C-alpha cells in the first residue's frame, strides 16, 4: 500500500491532512485539559464543554451541506482551515492577558466543530474526484494511518510541552497546523470546475435533507449509519469522563495521560495497513461485520482503571484493542460510503453523517456528564461500556442488504471536476 502512487495532487492533500493531524494530536484533549487545570471545571462542566461544541456546531453546519455541495471544494477547505486557525489563536491570547473564560472555550469548540464538519464534507467529495475508484480504499487507509501515527507521537510531546511551557502551548501549535494545512491545500494545482446542479433547483429546505434521504433509503448505509452513531457517541462520551477520572481522581500527571493514549496508537498503523489486504481476502461486508463487532467489546475495560502502573497498563491495553479495530474498520466504512453515494450528493451525505455524529456525541456526552455528576465518572464509563455491547446488533446482517455501488463510468471520470 505504501509504495502505490496516487499522484502529486493527492500527495499535497495528504500532506495538508498530515500537518493538521499532527497539530491536533499535539493538542489532544487540550480544551478539556485547560478547563480542568486552568479553570478548575467540574465533571459536568467538562462534559458540557465536549457536548455543546458538537451540538451547536451541528446545528450551524446543517445549512452548509447544500451550500458546499455546489461550491468548489478547495476554497471551502481553505476557508475552514483559516477559520479554525483564527478562533483557536484567541485561547493563548486570552490566557496571556488573564482573560480566558469557560464561555470562550465553549465558543471555540463550536466554531471548530462547525468548520470540521464543512471541511470533512468538502474533502470527501474532493477525494472521490481526485483518485480512481479502485484507489479509494488505499487513500482512506493512508489518511487513517496518518491519524493514528500522529496520535502516537503527538500526545506525549503535547504533555511534555504543557509541563515545560504551560497549558496553552499545544493549542497554539494546533492553531498553526490549520494555517499550514490551508497552505498545503492551496498548493494543489489544477482547475476545479464549479459543480452544477442536476434535476433543476429545488426548495432549500428540501436540499437540507437530501443527505439523510440517501442514507436512510440505502439498506447498507442505513445500518452502518445507526451503528456508527451509537459506537462513536459512546466512545467519545467517555473521553471527558476519563480525563476527570485519570487527571482529577486518580492523580495521573498530564504526561502519563498523554502516554496512555499515544502508545496504543501503534495499533492504528497495524489496522490501517491491513485494510486493503483483508478486504481483498475476506470481502468488504465480512470485514464490516466482524471488525464492527470487535471494536465494541473493549470499552467496558476502562471502568476498571486503578491508580499507578497497573491503571496505566489497563488504559493502554483497552485503547490498543479499540484502536486496532477502529483503524481497520474506518477506512473500509469510508470507502463503502463513497462508493455507494452519487457524485452529486456526496457533500450532503457526508455533512448529514457528520452532523448526526456530532449530535449523537453531544447527547451521549451530556448524558454521561449528568450520570457522572449523580454517581461517579467510573460508573458513567461502565454504563457506556455496557451499552456499546448492543451495537453489533445494528450492523448489516446479510451481504445482499447493500445496494450496488454508485457507478463511475468512464465519461464521468473523464469529466472529473479536478484536472
């Protein structure tokens, strides 16, 4: 997989993604960490911080799907990167002048969540036009591999940087990474044509729902969509709870907190690099079923974390198992989703998926925070671990539940908007 060339244009897109991924990895959990260490936020506040951003961001991003669909994708991606750069820079500035507040962290999380949804939707459509259909899995696996390699390196360095230079250091690095990502996308050469509407203009309100209509009308996508909302929401809901448990109640220093999530990310390199081989051997449907089940069985282990070396080893072992499963599953899911979505509906479908994921994360995180406040973070993590065990029941049961992939005839490929 690593030696297969996908072209210079993809190389620039991959480089831009890598810069942003490594910057975000350095700032892994930075905003909740700042809330705990600088503002002494409570478990309910930290969970609210993680919930409000995705929720409000999803609402703001709702009308952006149709708007991005019929715009050139590169300018949208650049604008979203610059927006994230600008808003995140306000955190170190406010901290330097002693003006940092919980409300500001909420606003930043909202803007970042909104820009992330718009950027991901635009980049997904851009990727499908940029590479050949048979190369989609390779491209998605490279993005997945980059994500996990960045997390393997970033959190330990970020934790060390926080100890040496202060709590907002990694936020500054993350902000600059978006600026460099925008420069990388700008460097992609080639003319991008303006997308054209098909089937005439329709009411704007009707276009807002086109992504959900496509997902829910497609048996395979519908099952995978519902499964992903539950699994992704429950896993992300445990992140702020685990931060409070490890940093607050169990007394883990920031560098150990980062290390606990960095070392298992080696598993992400393993899973993403296996994706193409295992799909070729066992088939796409079998991988989605089997690995989709495996990724759900490990989360309950985080409820048994104890102080000290044993607790650190427990977190690493659980995270390693989850990450190997996710890094193998995610590129296969992303490829299936692009293959089974028409070219003139990709952005709206990806936006609908991201908005729903953000809403699910927000709701489950908020509920997790309330449960943690009423009981304890450990109890809330245990409940999430038990609920996720039911998620494999939502996966597609039969191979023929999926409709044929979206055809990509030679005429369509030759008229690709990226040249």
